[in-house]
C-alpha cells in the first residue's frame, strides 16, 4: 500500500484582532501584498504562499483567539539590512541575531512581534 504524504503548504490562517491594521503592518514591515478575495476576505501574499487573515469570531476563528503564534520567514537579504529596516519602521527587535535550526539546516534568525503578539522570525540559511 502506498503511503500518502502532503507536498507543501498552500496557505495558513492567522487569527487577528484587526484585519486592516494587520494587513498594513505586514505590508509595511515585511513587504507582503494584501489582497481581497472571496466575500471580502483578506490575505497576505508573498512568493507562492499566502496567509489568510481571519478576524476573531468568524469561520475557523470562532473558537480561536488572536496570537501568540510563531511564523518563520526565509529571506536572502542580510539580517543587518532587515534590522535597519525594522528600526526605520519603528519595530523593536525582540531577539537576535541568533543561530537556530530550520527545515533545511542551520539558520541565522532575528525575531519581532506583530500587532497580535505573534512571534515573527526572519531567517537566512548559511551560505
């Protein structure tokens, strides 16, 4: 019998207090595209992935509360440039740079918090 497995992640849902403010934060700080889809729903797009923003009390979020979750984003840009960008956006660095282990090997990471206190990790793989 063949073993079934998934091939990748299409999207995930992030429960938030304020969809518009969260979309603006991720656009300004992480350069994500904010899109409206379906019946007025909001998603953050980056590369071939997306994060659907779900306000508390709706659809899948009826039993969920916003934050704190953890998201790790991989970048090819130097972390020093990200740190300067975060400072220019008025976003405090929570931790880093630190060495961690990513899905494909060792990474260097910095951490920040979004508006719902989710931990956001920005990571680079060692070259």
